[in-house]
């Protein structure tokens, strides 16, 4: 097996586990948050800046990398680690989620999906075999099964969700058979089933009977309410093998992460800290701040007084950050993304400490944002 | 006087001087290159990244800072140093050049200039007194006289150039009288006169009879040929006081800088390394590279093999940089700007070494780009 989960401690208060995952490119602590470097680049941040946030593993999006610069091109460097100069663990998604959510035109059948490239409009055919070959070329430490991802559960008939779930299991068998580098790259299976708990149960059973180094929960946070997210994760996480990493894909807000950790999830990724950072929305322990708001125009305080990120500790004020966004300066997205990713990593540190000390209630006291129904940015819109 | 030039050595080969300038925010070595942080921010670079290039002094544009965030707002922080977190010398221009070159509508008279704000279209009135007050508020170590800057000499009748030159001298008297902080901020006068050497001579005489801590050559590299730039600078630089810093504004390409240093100029600023960096044009000792070119798609070499910038020494390849620009990733402009600014600072180090060792011809051998008539990017357009 390419990776190994070492469980260091279990919470006595809930299902959370403290651990570390050993990979061919080093170790990462769990529960872990992985920021997203879509096209083999974190938007606006150098790898050194990403390291400064305490991030130990990052995510690349396979579909983006396939379409530009091309998986073969990355493979000429050895792997994405060398290409983007990130000498630490990387995870690639399968491209399935992007194909289903971003592509303009598509046909879907039991063999795969056809859609138009968002780069040049060319027709692209994705199958489990195509995805795994691309992921083998990109060379991440953890790779993901190519699955059928229907959009937000509420809009989709249960029969479509069931079909997607069955198709994903069938495709997982093909992914495992196609995987050429199982000793170097750990393939994770993905449990689907939307918000239908009976489908989640069947998907978990059929996915986990395929022997793999880790398992993920997919199809969550695709439009449902926070309560539905929580219900689905609390139900599904315990159905995944205890001894292997559990990964909740694409989630989410701090509160969603904390709930999932308590349910036994070990790994997370989300674009929120960087995407919101580019839009002048700063996360804090208390909630989020819209830095474009006029009330920050003369605010000499940092985003958060006790934050150790390069932006806050570097003395950049809310007033300066607001100015950068007003003036359209690239440095604004960089500095707020730096803060937001560090905020997420500070949350993960606090979560790991809470597990280690069996002090979950202190975590919720220290992080008021975990109690909010959803991150509500403070301050009126300009 | 707010600043002091210490001349350490004079070239035996030409008019170049090796020195250092002492300012209220520290020392910078001369000949010096100042990268441009227009709106109190270097585009895409943190102050720490700017420091990594060896830059010791940077430039802010007064007009940009006045219009957004406002000079009063910066003054609440003490000065631009605190506002933008650059704890080293800063120079501000007067806003004159921007008012004359960027503003849509304007009226010009002996009192000042009126134009439309590029931020919100509001009418803005700039006079010597308005500029100096703004520069006093922004608080740079070196501030510049507000002058009348006609555009590229070739398009402008000599009478207009003569008028601008006389007006600039009259305005310089008003700038000096309006300057409220001469002990903390050094006001430089600016010699005008376009490419008309007789006007340059008169401007230099009338400007330098006003006692000031430094003098600049303005109105150069506003559209003339490299030969005209060289002729003007070679003629004008020796007319400025020997004991005080000489600053050639807005210049230029490496060759222009080397020629001006040999004529006795000490200070330079230019947007080329950052503006071209944002457009995927990388400077090298050999000349410039257009990194968008398809020939770099699989080029694993850094921009320059022997460069010590964070981009080259960090192992980022030409292929990766090309990918970043193809994908529209912000990291591309950041990494190439980092390289280009460092390239300019490496040039200044080499120039200072050439002066110190009286080895100017070795400089030209080591820096082939100094011999080119103009930086010609290599590689065909895509």
C-alpha cells in the first residue's frame, strides 16, 4: 500500500480520531485540511507561502491538469510535485466532479462521459481508465476513483442518484483494475448516494467491499442545507473502515468540518479559503469579514489580532487590505488567501488538540464560528 | 537635510560614482534601482518578496495614492512605510507625470493642472502646493517637485517644451516654499527640456541654482529613440551638482541604465520589470524571453541557470511559468516579476562592482543585453 494511516488517539467524547498518514512524499497530520491548487498552482500563492500556512498536503484537479498543461507534460517532470515545486503530499481528484459540474455539453453512459473542454471547446471523453491514466501520470500520492456525480440532491430524482451510485461502484472496479502504480499512489473509493441514507448505506457497503487504502464521501455540500450535510456525514462516516483514512470531499465551512471530524472523518478539501480570499472575504474565529466594507477604511487592526499568518503577523491592516481590493491590486487576494488558509490550518490544529486533550467543548468556546448555522459575514454590503 | 549622499568611489573609466544615500528609513546603495509600487503596493509581490530581490528603496506614485486610498488616510498610519509595511526608504513622484499622461481631460495654466480622476471621473486640481502637501502626508524619504511634463518630445513643438521648462522652474520655487517637512523628506528638483540640449542646459542651470538635496532628469524615455535618450542623459547628467544624488526618472531598459550610470546618474526607477513580468516577458542577462512562446512548453530549465531569485533558485521551470500564464494563474505574474526585479538588482550589483573595480568592459561582457540596441525578446510570437 502506498500510504498508511497511523491512529494516535481516539476521542472519548465523539468519533474523532487523531492520526497521521504516511505517504511517498512525507507525512500529514489528521484531521487534515487540503487547500486546492487547481491547475497545479495555488491561486496567488507560492508553494513557500502555502507551506507558511502549515498546509501539509494539497489537492490538484485532474481535469484542469489534463486539459492544461496536459498530464503527459507533467509526467515529463516526474510528477506534479516537481512540476509545481511542492515537495510534500498531493491528492488528485478524478475529474468526475468537474466534468459533471463545469462542462457545457455532455453525454453520459455506462462507459463514461463526453463533454466540451473549457479550455478550447474540444470534445473530451472521460472514462475510469482515462482518469486513472491521467492520475498515474500526474503522480499524486493519493488518487481518487472516477465517479458519476449528479448535482445537488434536491434537484435530482432518487432514481438518478441510485443509478449514479451503482455506476460509481462499477467504475470503481474498473479504476482499481486500471491503476498502474498501486505501490506509489493510493486509490480511494468514493461513497455516493446523495442525501438518501439508504443509498449511502448500500453505496458504503458495495464500495468498501473493494479493498482500497482509503475511502471518501462524495456528493456532499453540492447545494444541501448544513443540517442535511451533517446528517449525511454523521450517518455515512462510521460505515467506512475504521483503520483507513476517511475523506469528505469538497467540504467545507469550519462548522461542517468540525461536525465531520466528530463523526470520524480524517481529511478535507475546499476552495472556500482561497476563493473567498480572492473576493475580500476573510474568515476569523468569530466569523467572516467582508473587507471591502467601508467601515474598514481606516481600521488599523489586522484581520485577527491573535493570528500568526504572514498577513496578520506581518502587520497588514484591514484598511490596507481594503485599499488593495479597491485598487484592484493582486496583492489583496494573495494576502487574504494567506490568512484564510492559515485560519483553516489553525482550526485543524485546534481540532487535533481538542481530540488529543478530550476537550471538544473548549474548541467550540474558542471558535465561535463553529456554532453559527453558517458563516455569516459581518458588516453590511457596501 | 533629510538625506545625504556618501560617494565611496569614482570610476576611472567614465563618470560613474559608487555611493550610498542615508535616509530617515535607512541606507540604499547607489547606483540604485527602485521598483515601482504604484498605489502603495508592488503588483503581485509582498514586501518580503520585494526585499528578497535586494531592492533597498521603492517608489510610490503620489497621484494614485492621493486618489485612492487618499494621502490623509495614509498619514493616519504615520506614512506609507507603515501603511504598506515597507520598512526601508521610499520615494514619491509628484503626480505630475501621471496627471499629464493618464488623465482624460485637462486644463493647464501657470497655477496648475485640472483633470478627471481615473478612479471616479471627479475633477482633480493639482498644483505644486497640492502635490507637496500630499507628498508630506504620504511621508516618503525623497519627494519630487511638481513639474509640467509634456509628452514625447518628437510630437511636441520646441516652444511647448520651453514653456514647460520655465513653468517647472517657477513651480519648483513654489514646491520648495510649500514643503513642510524638509528635515524629514528630501525634495528633489527636476530638469526638463526634452531632447533639446540648449533647453536642458538652461533648465539645469535654473533648477540647480535652487538649493535642494538632490536633482532629477525628467522627460526622458517618453517615446524617443535609445540614441536620443543616451545623448540627452550624457549631456545633462554632468550639469547636475556632483555632491548630490542624480536621479533619472522612469528609465529604463538595462542598456539605458548602464549608459546613464556611466554619465554619472545614481538613481533609477522603472515599471518595466514588473509590467513586463505580468505579461510573461522575462529579462535575462542575454536579453528577454517571451515565456508564452510554445517553444518553452516542455523546457525544464529555469529562466536563467545562474539566477539567485526565488523563481529560478526555487526551481520553477520555463514550462511551468508558461503553463501559469496559459492558465491565467496569478502566480505567473508574481514569479516572473520576482525574477525581473531581481535581474535588475543583479544588474545594479554588477554595475556597482564594475565601478568599484574599474572593470566596465567586463560588465559589458557579462551582460550581453547592455550591448543590444534595445531589449529584443527572443522567440517568435505564438
